[in-house]
C-alpha cells in the first residue's frame, strides 16, 4: 500500500496570511499518462470531506483561487495564498493511483 | 444536482452484522465507480471498498476483506455495504463517495454523502 505522510499535524494561521501543507507519498504518484494522482480534501467541522484539488494541481469546480496545489512524484504541497476564517478544518491528501486509496493523516488548520 | 444519502447505521454488538445503503441521484449511476470511506471518531479518513459502475469489479481494504461485501443495484441507484463479524474497531461514520472519472477508475472523489454512524459495542 502507498503510505501518505502529511505535515504539519496542526497549523495555526492568521487571517490574510499564507499557509502551506506538505504531503509525501511512499512511491511516485506520477502515472504514465503524465498525471499525478494526488488529491486534496477539506473536511470542515461537522461536514463531509470536499475535494479542493485533484490530479496534483487542478482546482475543483467552485474552489476559490486562493487554493493551489503543486508537486510531482512523491512530494506535494497545498498552498492557501490568504487564509480566510471559512478555511478552518482538517485537510487531507489522498493518492488515487492505485487501490487501496490511501489518505494522509490530516492537517488541522485553525485560526490563531 | 448530485445527491448521495447513506442509511442503515446504528448500534450493533461485536460479532454482529449490518447493511448500509447509499441512495444516489442526479447522475447516471451505472457509469461511475462508487466508494465507501469511513472515519472513526476523532480520527482520519480510511478507504474501505469500491465497486465499478457495471458491478464487475470490486476492491477492498485489507482491514475489511473477507468480512465486508460491497454491491450495487443499478436499477435502484443504490450502493450497499454488507458488514459481517463487526468489531469495535469498525466503529465509524461511513461515507459513500462517487468517483469522478467513470466506470472503473478513480481520479478523485467528487461527491460525498453526509455519512451514517456505525457503533459496535456491547
């Protein structure tokens, strides 16, 4: 199974400031088709997860452009250019390259 | 509008069984792979199982293989998860989630239901 490792575990942020979350996989998520099968999800308090970024860097429909994903192979980053209060919750990376799908342990983003 | 609604959760004794359902609407159900993902209280997300749109392919995590069975009734737009030999470690909110790319592939999970809570306790 592909192991996903996220850091940090917790991220206190100041509204208006940038934030960054790292995700590392135990093997490359780069498919022969050129896509990185790495997604980012946000689970807001009391809600189901929602996709933010898919295939490493593509923003999902309706996701604000302050969210961006980058990286390739085994190292990926989710960046929030200017954090807003509504961005609090737990962020998960997930690999979709092969079954079983596996998630990172999560990063809890909270407002300072 | 895509909607997924899980049901069937509840309290069950260790060793017992339970069947979860996920009613889907707003998309052509039989053309998309569907997943079950669970979340233990206060913990992270764990993928459990998936089934292709046609029903011809199934996938399981090692933690549930041999105890859980995924199925679907495309005439009823419903996904199921039959769970046997339940243990307290299976206590979790169970979400059904739709794969975006099609019949037997996963690029990302684009829609999730609100989840149903399964509690395994004596």
